[in-house]
């Protein structure tokens, strides 16, 4: 589940699919702003520390105050008194490289946590990246590996991934090697532009893609533009979901739409789920 922009409804649809799947592992790969846990309320069984970029460690007793590290750091992470400004260090290692007395080493930086959990719909892999930390793509890979491990251990036949928005490294890490991506979009000009970009990423990596148009009825003209674009690019539109407050109400009650309501929205999501399962089985 991916989208070119945030706020298109990926997480709500992922939670709905989780409630429909009978033998699935769930993975929240939006490590910068994870929120699937708000609906699924996972019980954490295992916590794993995550180290992203390295950080400089300065031995002041060994330092000869030559200031080469200070003058060489392009991020101004070492001041004139040879003190490290942790928030500015990018872990590039140039300071350790130029130090003539090896007073600087590169140490692991505590950047976040990965979790293995249990939910009412089955096992879940997820993570959180600390504020302003880098290497989110690397953390996504950890989540993917944990999800694969859970699927093998518990003999699950599908992994449902809630991916991050955009087209960057975390997205590429989320979709690499998957059997199918569902791109969730909406009929706004910015979303149409972002749909074109993310569909291009999927095609570049040779990953089959289908599209869901969420809130399709807020602008029928733009919905038709999306449908024409998808047809031109041989991409199936597997779902068109109307604007409906029941989605927000379900989130407020910490439930999936499937659990919360048996109305038209639920029927549309179930129909889309069946189409995707058929596509995966083909």
C-alpha cells in the first residue's frame, strides 16, 4: 500500500484489509510517521534497538587540538573547542579520517526501535524512527525482514504492508520484491501528479501495480483523468471509494472500517480486496 502523497487513506485501507485477511502478517513501513498501530493496538512482544548513521566520538584526552576535524566538517558539527554538536553530525566520518592521532572514532547512534507485535488480526512488524534521525530506508528493511521472519515462523501466506508516502528511499525499500502494490490516490491535482511519479517508480522496478481512487466523488472530472491515465498505462483501477465520514468515525473508535460499519464503504473495500486476491492468485 503506497501513495505519492500523504493523507490519501493508505492506513485506513490497510487496516481494513488486515481485518479481511485470514492468514496475514502486517507490516507498517511508514517508520517516519507510523500510525497503523493506532487502529490495530498491537501488543509488543519484542523490541529491537536500531542504529542508523554513525556518530563521531571524540577522546579529549588523546586530542592534540589541531582543529583539523573542526575545519574539515562541512556540517559544523564540531566547534572550535572540539566539542561535538550531536544534532549536526551526519556520520560522514571525515573527522575521524583527518585526525592525525586517531582521537575520533565513529560509534553506533541510537536512531529508533523495531517491534515485533501481536494484533487481533495477527502478527505485526513495525518501527519508529527518532525525531530528525536518518536512514529510514534501512529501518524499513528491518521491518520487512521481521515481517518475512514472522510469515515463515507462523506459516502465513501473505504480508500486507502499509508503506510510506512519496517516492524516496523508504518507499523503494517498502516495495522492493513485492508481488503487487496498491497505489492509493485521490482526485486532486497534486495527487494526480504524485500518482504519476509513484507509478513510474513501480514500473521502473518492474513491480505490478493497481490503483484505488479514494474519495472519488469529490471531483468526478479529476477521477476521469486518473482513469484515463491508468488505462493509457495499462494499470487497473481496482477500487473507487466514495467520501464517507465512517472512515474517520472508525479511526476515532480505533477500529477498521470493516469492523465499524457494514455499509456501502465496507462493501466497496471488500470488493477491492477480492480483486486484489484474485490478481495475486493469477
